[in-house]
């Protein structure tokens, strides 16, 4: 399988155990810098741009086996034999898929507000709204924000998505390939067939927002029999943004426990 060289940032001391952070759909490593800096006091912390996101290259295939292959190649290139993984949403599914296929490469696994299941929601309307944005008419980002307000009412979510809008040579363009995102959306909400895989018997922590419905206890034991499930109150899917202090505390406690 052809792999993509992933853009990344790294924080912490090279002598410390390695932790890799994987972002969600439409996000990038920049969304996790502050979390990474706080986790880097005892971990050499890498934040990656997955394929088709951030500064990493684009490719028409964006499914979990491909993204996990990119991650494994990154680890090999960095000389990381064993790492702990923290993945949110799509990144959590990448982390789970790698753990199920290469458990010997995983120290501890942390999955934020996602489960190893296929969901029913759809990104079609969201991607269609972004594709309708008249890039050639824009003179500032505020115009884009206003244009998308009806289709995407949540201001914070609009602003998050518009981090992918960049100004280049005096014109706005999408840093992401929306056609590729549209093609891959069904794979993103799904989870690959695990019928031939053994469960991951390593230590795993699933952290879910109490106001989110993405993770249910019964979804975990079959593939992650030793999983811990913790909820964060007053948080939904974006738990690391809504309750960063508690989120970091739970991760540190899990990573530092023996």
C-alpha cells in the first residue's frame, strides 16, 4: 500500500516515551498544539496531519487501512518501535485500527469520543455547503463565515471548518480537497471489517463527552476487552475543546499509571 509522508510537529524531550496525537475529520495538528504542549512534560509528543489534512499531501484514497499505513510508516521513519496513541473522532478510528492490526507497536491507547463502529450520520450537506462558497468573491474570512451561517449555524463549528480556508496569492482557496472528502465520507463514518482480527489486549482508555452519543459501553468489550470508559461532564464531541483541563488530567493519569 502506497503511503503518504505526514507533516508533523513534535514537543518534549527525545529521551521521553513517545505519544502520537491524531486529529479528526476536517481538523489538523494545529488544533492540538496546546494539548500536546501540556502532555509533553513527560512524553515526547508528536502531532500529525493525516493524509488530505493540514500540510500533508492529498490522495484520493482516505480510509482507515490507508491512514493507519501512513501512521505505521511515520513510526518506522522516526524510529519509534512502540508508542502510545491518542486519537479523536476519525483519528481515534485510525488509532484503533492500528492497535488491532499491530498491537505490538502500541503502548497505551487513548480514544476520544468515538467507538469502533459504523455510524449513520452523513457529511453530504456539510461538504456541499463548503463547495458552494464563492471563493473568487471573497475579500476576507468574515464574508465566508456569513455565507455559511445558514447551512452551518454553529459559529464555533464554522470557524473550525474555516481554518481550512487559506489566502494564497491574493485569493482564497481550500487547503483540503473537498472532492476527496466527499468521496471518502462514507469510509470515515464507517469502521472496517474486524472479523479476522484478534482483540487488542493492551491498555486502552476511551474518553467520551457526557453530552455526546458517540460511545456506548457495549460497543467496546469485543475488540477492546480491557478498555476503561470515562465520561466528561458538560462536554460533547469536542470534549478536548470544551473541557481541556479535565481531558488532560484524565490522559495524564492513564499514561502515568502502571
